[in-house]
C-alpha cells in the first residue's frame, strides 16, 4: 500500500514523474537506449543522475511505482497476471504506451 505523503511531497513526486517522461522510451523507435528507458523506475533514476530531482523525491516516486505493481515486478507481468490482459496483446509498443498513460495518470493524481 502506498504510504501517505504531504502535499509538498506529492508535488515533488509529480515533478519527478513529469521529469521521468523524457527518459522513458516512446515505444516507437527501434529499441530503447541508455537514457531512453523501458522501465519507469529506470527513467526516475535518470532524473536523479541528471541532477534534476532530489534523492528523496525520486525514492518516493519509485516506491509509488513498486507499491502499485506489487506483487509483480514490472508492468508487463502486472498486466498479464493481475489485470488479466491477454499476453498476445502485450507487444512491447503496447506495454510502453500503457506505461506512458499510467505515468500521465500518476502525474495528474499526485498534482492534486
């Protein structure tokens, strides 16, 4: 279960999610490259490495992602096993589009 965050922490987490979008693979190019990550948590790590976001805010954002995916470790597995999406629909581009939609929803949620 995601822990409770203060209004200021929520604002910081939303900023981390916003910053992570530019490091998340768009799902259309040939394949991901360093700095163009498949996984949201790796994109969040890049926001920290690039000096844009504080360590605690990035840690909090990562914990939100991990908490929401529990008991699975990645979106692909969560979609297949928890959301019961037919695995034939889990093409990498489709899963990546889902990651972008999810990140947009999290930005909206944590901006409130």
